[in-house]
C-alpha cells in the first residue's frame, strides 16, 4: 500500500485507538511525526513511516515528559502529545499528496529554514520560545521579555532541566502559560526579537533559572530561592 492510498483514510480527532510502534505506516505515523516535530523532537521529513528516527524522537519526548520510555505511542503518550502540540492535518496531507519531501515547518524546502536559524536552534525552537515569551511576559518591558527567553536558555544549558526548548517549556508545572493555554497565543515580532536577542547572548537576569511575580506567587518554595534582580513585574532567582 502506498503513502498516497494511506492518506485517503479519514479519522476523526487526534490519532486512532491503535498503539503506534516501529514499522507502522499511515495516518497515525504522519500525525505522530508532525506532532513530534512541532515539539522539537523530530527533525526529519514527514513520510508516514515509523522508522528509527521517529522511534528515538518518541523516546526522547517520553523521557522529557515523564512518560514510560518504551518508544510506543500508546494512550498516555498520545494524550501528552495532543496537549503539547498542534497538528494541521489538512495542510500536512496536502503537501504529502503533492509528493514533496516534506517538513511540517519547512515546507518543500527543508534546508532553507536552517540558514537563518542561530546555530543549535531550529525555526521551531525559536517559534516555540517566542510563544512562551509572549504567553508569559507580553505586558513586560522589552528587557523583561528577553529575560524570560534567557531563563529558558539557561535551563536548557543546566543539567537540572531538559536540554531542549520544548522539553524545558513543556516540563510539567514549569510555566503558567502552558498551564492556562496562553502558550498557543500567536506571538508578536517583539517576542521573536526577544528570543533572538537572548540566543545572541543578552541575559538581563544574571543567569537566573527561575522567576515569579511577587504579586501573585503563592509557592513558599519560589520565595526561598536566592533572588538576583527584579525586571518589570518579575523577580529572577537562582
């Protein structure tokens, strides 16, 4: 059965009820690859074939999100993927029907997007960080928005946190914007610029790993962290 034939099958909602595993082909694998790519774990082309690159991307996602690490997309893993990502089924499948070597975020040309990306960061990484910055700090001064981006980068570089942008941002309980859904608001150009400034070395926080709003924070633990400085409404901490 060819990929084109598999694409004609229709299913309602996210994924089917089947466990997705290595060797599988078809709609579920297309969605799995697209969602893993959205969260930054899958970097190859979407082809609807569950090979080794998809397998290891799925295992890394499971490890970062506290799931059983088995390389199988069962109920719990699929639910976590659905919560942590978006999937434009019509767009993805229309590109595949055209026979393109396809990346969800790179379109037909999967190499051009990397030319303008800072070393070590994909366009998806930058977009996801911009979403987080916008969701967390769009009302803050520009320095405060760069500071939030810097905290994300500092966590990526710390052994105490996941080592990818998506792993840091979607770590359970890490960011209010993820918990309340504001992570999915469309970021403005200011948020994107703040991310790029942080990637290029501007860290207004003095290497902070945490921040909080003193007017709304209720956690005794966050108040116990050594404070570095206040920028806008946020206090940044070690």
